[in-house]
């Protein structure tokens, strides 16, 4: 077990009215370590009640009553109640500077935006994959003169890829990967895609997404060492990203080239037995199983598997030989939970457990 | 121009009540060369009117009045009116023997079933791709002692692949290909997928489909020579096949390795200028453009591009460098027209034009 | 509180492999009063494991491991382990005789089929609406010479109607009602509607459904008295039934004529305060609120409200004046839970609580 | 036959970039009487090419090349090329004043907005229903001092109602009607409903829609007489409006009370034989059949019947007795063609034919 906070830590959400912001609210409700004390959104909402400025977007839950009555503040450190942790669901266009201002003011910022993901002193973190990258934070604070820090989490399409690849990379080496995604509409936020554009349609384009999958994966599977910084993993990824008319969950097809010949059983064993250190820390949002392999020939499916492990488990299936590379398989992750807000919350839990907060 | 029949050629449809059977009916209505005189289906319907045994499945057309009143016959050559051409929409389980009985009885059989696709003396034909494979028919007739013959067309997912690859293979050589499909529900026939299984879902499995894409492509892009038979193209294909909730049209993402370095402009030029001999024959079902490249970054899309060229054109787009192979791109073909009934009708037109019928 | 069983009561499911059968399995898992000991289905499955003969249809749950290993028996009382309660998800065509054979053999049969719904000695039961109709069971047993009995539950479209109408009928009288339904695909069972028929479509026809809504409602809102039998409620209902592409939940629009002038507040108060005797009995499947009125102008919605009260609550909204009758409003109920298996389980709980089992 | 213009009449479109604006473009392409010479939209687009400021929204057509190159003007009469006819697809918020400025400047304005629909001197016109209401235009011009005039067309949900009711009103009298709609997403324009709100959902609320159906119907089915103005039809309508996940087409269920007892055959005959004067004028956009009755028990369906008569025919079906009023039936109309742009174009054709332009 890692460190457990003696009392609840006050936290705030930036970009609290959007879809990822609302996932944060949902996940922080009744959180055993964190207490949501501040909501920030567009300046024009300053001081109004949350339920006056936001409608609840999730169909299967309600806006928590306590949150409905909370005031909404501008996205400035001095405007919000004092917090130790800030979860950012800000849009990429504005996230960069605002997140920095909070880190400068002493908060640990956990960001979903892409602004700082590829920065040389910012970890792009998945606790089960690269917890050791947290070592860069000391450098980040030192060089930037911050008392707080910024940790980012990956794009929703990159996340399942990295999680499925990590045990294989560790056990067998991983050299090449093709990834084709079938991504849900919620990945575009709210209002996101007009229904007229996507009902009875599949769209083979999501702006910037392929580049993210191809680059973020390498950073996360790579190494960080004092003095050397981040080194990309010696892996080449080629991504095709598509939007399909499903509500939640990104289904992804992969072909991979391993470092040496292994049997399918060895691969499945590597996934099923994967138990990184983060799984031993008692983090509240960690799923029972990080990776779940399904034996049925037609799984994972978007609708059936997206909620595995409360949306925090990545489901795998259909492992078979690839005529071109070593193996083919299919993976599925919940895009607004594991691939967004849930990933950030788990990152924050890891930092608390490690004593960084 | 090729040969044009002096008078309409009598044709029949096997498996006339299913979804592909009905596409044949639709496409043969008012066909300038063919006259539909016989409909065959399950024995139990023998002698009943077509509209008593079949409901029309297509939402945007009606059962033609003349067809509604036609009697339905058993699937035996002697039971049907005399025809020169038989279009087969039979299910794979029964197609093999029945199609042979018609060929033996003298008919030219154009089949959608997979039964004979990979046979050593049966062409797997796309007029724009491998019209020269028709040479095998002489051998087929000779060795089997048939007066008729069998020509097959490809699986609906293989068809756009082969059509998009052919000009590249010719111009630059083609060595490797990854193909991931997003296939429409109509590809499963009728009743096909229960709505409860596919609404808000994506399913990464279609039984036997990946194997077809990986093998049929090689045969079609390969060669046939007297005495040597079929030689597969020196190409390796890896396929991932998925079902998504769209009505018609298969969207497919490809990464390809070409024989040598070329520019994107050369590839697009190879596609746009592709004009195989079949396009010079005046075949009634041939589209104006075999391949259409769209410049927009988010095309082709299933809904928007499936009806290009009355469903006979394959639409291409998003050509860009691939980090692993030479290029990535997207293609889209109409699965029940180009990828099924329309492909068969075009095959029959080619055989007429070439004097084989 | 009513009677609580001293030990778990053994129960069986007829028609255990279909969609409603699987809802029974789901709802009986970990049930505090009932223990599932027998599964029956088509004779041809006799003796095989449940997971060999059935695939699990619900996307958000798994086949319970204990059930997967259970053998499947023929639908005959002597073939099954001894049970006191039988839940029937049999299709209408066969339900009649089989259900009778179990009642004759001593079981309390809770049926979803329409076979006995309108019989003069069979209750059509919703615990919150017409628990007093259970009095007919004494007559049923006496006249039929059965040691067991049959209780039916209403059609999935009738159920929310009756539940919404009951408090209004009691408080104000109810004379006329228009009901137009927007019903989900799961209402047609599995495989139900082919996806090709319903994707991007609305179908204004469900065989026999309108007649059920128009007649079942009157029986359930009517009375039963010894010697006089069932008297229909003095109400006329006109129903329009439609299928729309939603997964679960039936949305229904109603216009009603009340017995006298009342204010909207009085109606909402009648719904919100409705607490029938069954709510005082501690029935395990009873929802906290039988009826829930939403104040938002655009609620209830199929996706957002179907799971209210674990699918056992009927959600109401949009109460407003009707230019023709007294009021208009909207209601929503979960069709495979409250409108099918969940309704039957609640009926069984009521019978146990009342000492009938 | 009515008057046919000697040469093409120059026309313009206001609100040319939205969904209804694009339907106008589509319908005016190759129109035999009208020539599109002006496109107006938001001031900020002034002078830019249409294809620079608008993306084409319809999946089954392309932006006409000639239109793509046209400049976009501000919505002021003096800014546009001189035109005799203006088609307005302006949003309700701005339509009122802008449309008036064009009528004042001499144009015949055909509007889809609700701004002037209920005005005492503006016809709410469907050529097949109330062509005689055009008589009010003389008054409108006189009192307002305009050389042009404004004609409006009905809300997309009201249109099929009025067209189905008119022959019944004429033949039998019509007193009461319940109408429940299942409306497509395109009725909300573009971007309209976010896909996250409507996929797997039905929403029982469309702001202001029920009021429109209840009031517009009465005006259109009512009379206009010099000196007396508009008199509403002696009819009461109660409407329930719902949004469902279909792309195009509004399905509507009605129960109606006729003036006296008639047989179903008489009603169907009244629909099928309905041939108003407008059908004798040779209007280019008039469908062959105004009303089409389908005998199948499950028609009309949204997907199957929306394109009847190129989207200008209203399809009827399922006529049956109503337990409360005289009859129930189902109707379907294409919302963006007959219920919007197509209706306006037909109105303009009528005015030309009648010599008003």
C-alpha cells in the first residue's frame, strides 16, 4: 500500500461545464481521498450556481445536488477556494496558460488537454504504464520555479494502446504497430458531432488524432532518466482514426511486431498477469484488472465492454497471427473515463500515494 | 466498343428472395441487354407468385410490378424457363452444387457465393481488374465437360481493396497491405444482424471475412496463364474486419507498401487516370469513373459516398504517408451493389461483350 | 410489512433462453427471497448446460457463472426440480398449455405471455395498481381444481399507462385516454427486428399491441368482486403504437379526460404522493418511488429515464392542458424490467407477502 | 394549365448557408421557371464565394459547381442582384424585418420562418389546400404599401396534417384531431441536435412545435374572405411532438372526429381522388400524387416513404376505427422538402401561375 491521506484533499475542476468536466464531477463525488470544493468555467459565469450555467449531459446519472448549488468561478488561482489539486478539462486553446498559472500558484494540475503532453519536463502519465516518469516533476518544479506541477494524461485513443502494449513491450519487445480506431461520438465532447453528420455514417477523420496516437504512445512507452530526459520507445506506430455512431468506448484494431517469436498463450498470459506496482498501492480508482482478455471470438465490443472495471479496465480480444507482423488483436477502452477524467483522477491518486502531494 | 447483343438475353436469378437477390431484380429491371424471365428460390415456394413469398427489403424502391407477378421456381435447370445467364445469390451452404448443375446445363453462372471463388478453374472477376482471367473459362468447360460456365465475384469487403490496389500494383508494384474495414449491416444479408446487437455498438468480428480479404485479393491481383493456372500476386495482406451501425457501404482503411518510392501526386494520378479496357466496351453497368479520389480531408464517408456512380464507383481519399509502410488511405465501396449484385451484372456484361455468351 | 419467507423459495424459469428469460435470470440472481433452481427451454436442449444453449443478450451484464453451469430441462413439471414458483417467459403460441400444466402441478405461475391475461379467473396484476385482484385466485383454484395458480402481468406498453392512470382514476375519475407509444427494439425480443428494418426508421405498427393497450388497461383499472367477476373500468382508451430505434424503454404520450376539473398541481401531487399498500410491504423489487414526476420541460427521455428505480419506476413529465381532453403528459417505463420480468418478480413477491405462496 | 413564364425568373435565397437554404439551392438547380442569381447570408460573409463560407450538408448530393462560385451578399435588397422572388430560410429571430424589407422593395417573398405565419394579412399557403388564401395579398400590399408581398409556408410538422385533413374536411367535415409526431433530426436544422443527445434516445419535446401544429392547422384549413379576413376552421387540434433518431421525414399518428359517419373506403377514396385545382396547373414541383395511401399494415415508414413524389407527396396508411373519435391513421411527410424548401418553391410556382408575379 502507498500513502493514504489523513484527511480529504480539497480539489477543483477547470472547465467544469463540459463533458469531461462533468465526468470529473461524477468521479469525484464520494471520492474517499478528494473533496471537490471549487468549480471553474468561463468568466461570464462568475458567481452563478453550477446548475444555472450547466446542463447535465450524461444520460445515466443526475447532477449531484451538492454540486448543483456550488458557485462557478473564473479560471484563476486567486479566484478559487484554496486547493491542492486541480483537474483540468479545459479546451486545448486555453489550457496552456491557465494550467501553468495554477501550477505556479502551488497546485498539482492534472490535465486532459494536449498543451503540455509532449513537453520535455511534463509526464504523460498512466499509472500502470510509466509511473517512473513522475521523476521528471522535480526537474519541472526546479526549472520552472513552481511549487506546484503539471501532469498530463493521454489522448483517449492512445490510452488503450499504451496499456495493451506495455506488458508486451516489457516481456517480448515491441517494434511496430498498426492501430485503426473506431471511436465514439462522446470523444468529440459536447455538443460534438451534429447528429445529422453521424447517424448512419462512419467518418474516417478526426483532426490531429492520428498524430497524437503516433507520438504520445512513444513517449509513454519510452523512458525518462535524470540528465537524459525522455527517450521515445524504439517503436513505430501507424494510426488510422475513425468516428462511428456509438455513444461511449473506443474500439481499436492492432497489428504488432514483437521483438521475438512468442506463442499466443504467452501474450495472453502477459496481459492477464500484468500487475504493475500501481496495482499494489490501493489507489481508489484502480480497477481490479488493468487488462481483461476475452476468449469469445467476437469480443471486445463497444457496447458490451466499455464499462468493464467501471470504465477503467481495457478489454482485449481476438489475438491471432498477422500475415505481415507478429500478431493482430482488438482492444477497447472507455474514452471519457479511462481515456479522460478517470485517467486524471487515477494519476492524482498515484501522486498522493507517492507523496508528491 | 465490345459486342452488343442483338436482342435481350433471357436471364434468371437463383436465391431471388434474399437481399442480394433483390438487388439483382432491381439492377435487371430495364436492363438494356438482359431480360429477367426466371426467379428461383426455396422449393417450398414452387409456383407461387414472387410477391407472395417475398417482402421487398430496400427502403428506397418498390418491388417492380412485373416481378411481383412472376412465379417462383425451384433451383433446378429443368424447372426454370430456358435462360442463357443465371445470377446466383444463393447462400454458401447450397450454392456449390446448384450452380454447377446450371453450368452443366449450359448456363453462364455469375455467382456471389464463396463456393467456387478459389477454385483453380474459376475466375474471381472484376472487369476493371482482371478481365484477362476469363481465359480460364475454356479450361473450365473442357475439363468439367460443361457447355456453360461459372464466374464468381469477390466478397463485398475485398472488392474495393482490389479495385484501389490494381492501378498501384500496375504502376508501382505492391508488396504489403493492411486493411481495416468498417462494414455496414446490409453486408450480413437479411435478416442479418438483430438490431439489439448493433445499435450503439461496433463488433470487431465477421466470420470468415478476414480470410476472404487476405486470399481473394491475391487471386484477383494475380495472373492466369494457360498451363500454369492462377498465380497469386506477390503481395501479403493483413485484414481486420468490423461491423458498424451503418446501412450500406463498406469503409476501409489501408496502409500499403509500394514497390518503389513515388509521390502522392503520382498515386492520385494513377487512380484518377485508371481506364482499363473494360471501360472502353460500353458495358451498361460500368460507372463513368471506376475510382474517384476526393480531396476533402474527411472523405470518403459511408453515408456520403456509397452511392457514387450508382454504387459502382469506389471512392478514395485521405492519401498520406504511413510511418510504417509507404502510404495510408481510405476507400469506400457499396457492398450490395459493387460488392455483390452489381459486380455480377457487370461481369455478365463483360462476358457478353467478349463473346463468351 | 407483509410476510417474509423464512427460507429461500425454489423457483424455475420457463423460456429461459430468450430475452425476457434472461431478464428473469438477472433479477433472480442474489434475490433475497427466491432461489433459482430450474431452467426450462425447448425440449431439444434437454440436459445440456445453459451456456451451451444460450448466448447472453444483455450488453451490460454477464451470464452469472452459477447459471451457466445449470442444466436446461424440458418445460414439463415432472422434468424440473420441485419448485413453488414458476416464472414464464414463454412465447404466446405455447404458453397457454404449459403454464396450465405447472399450475395444475401446484406451482404459482407468473406469466409474461398474453395467453391468460384476459381470462375471467386470472389476475392481470400490477402490485401498485390492483393487488385486490388477487382475490380471484381462490376462484381460479376452486373452479380449475388446481393446487397452484396463474398470475399474469401486463404488456410492456400497457404497464406504464396503468401505473400513471391509477392515482388519477382514484383521485379524480378517468374517462378517456389517447396513448401514442414510441417503443424500443427490445420489446420485440431477440432476435426481434432486423437492424436493416429499423436503423434510421420509425415503424407505426406492432402486431396486436394497440389492442392490448386498449383492453388490458380496462381490466387492470377495473374491479373484481366475488360473484361478479371482473368489471372493466369505465374508461375508453385509444392507442397508437410505434417502434423507434432505441434499445430499451417505452416512451408514451397521453391525453386524458378526467372526471372533473383539477389543477396541474393536484395531478402532480396525486402522482408524487401515490403510496399504495404494496409499498408498505417491504417487497424486495419495489422501487423507492412508484411514480417520479420530472419538472424539466423535455423529460422523461428514453435514454435518460429508463433506468429510474432500477427500471421499476415509471417516470412522468410534461403535464399540460390538452385542447381536446383535460390534460396531456408523457410517461416512460422500462419495457423488459417493469414491463416484463421485473413486473413478474414483483407480482411473485406480493403473493408471497400476502401468504398465497 | 396556368400561366407559364416566358423566360426564367431571377430569384434569390436568404439564409442560404443553412440546411433549408441548401435545400432551396438543390431544388432550384435546373428549375424550369426560376434562375438562382443571388445568395444572401450573414453580413460577415459579404463578397466571399459560397463554397468558402458554407459546407454542403446533404449526404446524397454535392454542392452545385455553379453555386459554389457565387458570391454571398448581405441580406438587404440593395445588396443583392435584382430579383423578383426571394426564398427565405432565415431563422425566426431575424426573419421578420428582413423579409419585410424585401417585400417593400418589390420582391415576392416566400418564407419558411414563423414570423409572419399567423399575421392577419399573410397567407399561410399550401397550394393543394388553400390556394384561395392568396386573395389576401391584395390587401397586404394595399395596407402595407408594398409592391412585393410575403407568403409563408407551414411548419414541417403541420404540413402533412393539413394536407391529409383537407380532403376529409371538404368531404365529411372535421371537428377534432389528435396528432402525435415522431420527427426527424433534420427538422432541427444544422448543427441541430448533438448526436450525444439523440442516439438511442427519443425526446418528447420540441420547443414551440405543438403550438404551431395546433394553430397553423386551423388557419390553413380555415377561410379568408374580403372584409372578414381569416376565419379559423371549426376544428380543435391537440398535438404531441417528439424527436426520434431518424434523418429525414416526420411520421405522425392521428385520431380524428369527422362530421358524420363514413366508411373507411370513403375516406381512402377521398384521399386517393383528391385533385385540387393546383394539380391542373402544371406546376413543376407538384408531385404526381398529392396524397398516397398505402395498403400495407405497417406503412408509411419514415425511411421507406419519405422520398415519395420526390419528397412532395404525403403518404398515408393504417386507417382504422378509433375507440374515441371516428378514425385513426398514420401520415408521413418529408420535413425539409415538402415541409420546408419544397413547399416554398411550390408556393412560388403557384403565384407565378396565378399571375401574381
